């Protein structure tokens, strides 16, 4: 795992936190999958908050030179996937997050705490 992926994860975390995202989880999956180094999972409480979270992550990472390879999911849907290569951000509605339960699927990954990303 390189420093860029950790920096991207920290930037995404901060952007999500700034938009009052609920239950932000960072899961290090690089040891168990070639898909990415980190999955970031968070949820909002409304469609407009989910949209604001997506915009904030895209803007914050973009300002730092990290552009998404693709963004999938309709803005009004309950699940938006933002693929930044080594970091994949999943932004959910509360209901869809419970339904898809990605934390359970990726439980073999390591949970990364906020301070491990260099954030206070």
C-alpha cells in the first residue's frame, strides 16, 4: 500500500466528516483483494445529504489531484460508488447500508481508525 492511497483515504474521510456523514468506516482490504487498498463506507440520512457527501469527496480529492476513475449509482439512489483506483468510497442511505452490509462481506479486512489516517 502506498502513501497516496492512505492520503486519499484520509482526504475522503475528512470530506465525509465535514458533511456530517454517519458511521464512517475505513477498511484496509489490500491484503485480501486486488480491487483496492481501502474501502470507505459511510451513510447519510437524506438524499440531499448523500449528494452533498458525494460532491464533497469528489471536490476534496480533486483539489489534491485524485480524480475518480468512475462514479456509479444514481444521485437519488441509496448507494453511490466512487472508484478512485486504490480507494473506493461507498456512500449509502441508512437503509441501503443496512441491507448491503459491506462491513460483514469485508470483515476479513482491517478496520482503520481515524487517528491511523493521521487525522485528529
